[in-house]
């Protein structure tokens, strides 16, 4: 018993010291999205596709995987032949981003998924599981609610930082006890700027993706309320 505790402490100490000795410049590199790195990966993906009869260098995911998490790039397929190595900010290199593809059928395009959101969501889901059920608060849609965090032991409400606006985005929970990031703030701002003809009933998350390096990770579908033209959850 004591031997296991000592071994665990030694492992944690080793990890702590490794983090402390990690060059600050390298840590910064792992957390910054660089356009030139995305462009380099895009070129590698394009060339791989041309050389392999239209096949994309992606990992296999279940058919029910959410659309913006469904097509992660498999760097082993493009490095080192098409790309020297995965970018420093990629998960495979110890970074905080997962490189993914969108529009795979028509125009495969490289985007970034911020994995820090996954850590926040995972912590909330663990507490929900320990609680036995989600402590629902305010109803936002037929099966979407805010969360009563006090019942989960939080002193402050957790949140995700938006890759689009750097705003603090709240989390929501469904009746299936699944936790998501709520992007309505970002969508509201984007709707005010866009001149696109947005139809009620269509998933409008694409307006966040088109002119950005990022995908709205861990999100539910949204549409536009036909009366006030504000983003609302799209019930399917």
C-alpha cells in the first residue's frame, strides 16, 4: 500500500518537474494558433488527397460523432512525406489543438479544435456522474438546460473560453446528461455582422467556421428564431 502511494507521488513529482523545466517559449508555441501552420497542413492534406485518389488523411470515427469532431487529421499519414512533423500546437506534439477537417465532401478544409474545452466538460460530467443525475436549472429548450453548479460542489461556475471572441461561454446539459458549450453569444455577434440570408431551421454554426481558424467544438446545433432573428437551439 505504502509502496503504491510512494510510487504515485514520485510520478506526480516527475510530471511537475517536467512541466517546470519545459521551456516557456515552447509552452507558448503549443498554445497559439498560427495561420501558416494551418496552411502547411492544408497543403499536405491536399497533396495526400491528390496522390491517393481522393482519400483523406483522417482518423476513423463513429458515424454518430458530432460533425465538428468527426474528421480529425491523422498526422501519421502525412508526416514526414508531406509534412516534416505535426505543428507544435497540435495535440500530437503536446499542443492544445486538434487539427480537423470540415466540408470533407466538397472542399476539405483544415480547422482547429480547442481541446481545453474537453477538460472542462469532462470535469463537469464526472461530477454529474458522482451526483447520480444532472442538477437541472433553467430550461433553455425542450431538452437543454443550464446547470445548478452548487449541487455539483462548484464555488464558481465553470466556463469555456471562446476561440472566436475570447468571451467566457457557459455550459449546458441535455436530458441525456451530455454537457456542451453554449455558443449563442458568439452566434449572436456573428449574425449582426453577416449579410448572408439565414433561414430558420438550418444549422447556423457554419457562420462561425467560414472566416475563422476554429470549429465550434462540443456544440449543439443552432438555428435562428424567425421572430427576433436571434440564435436558438435547433431541435432535431
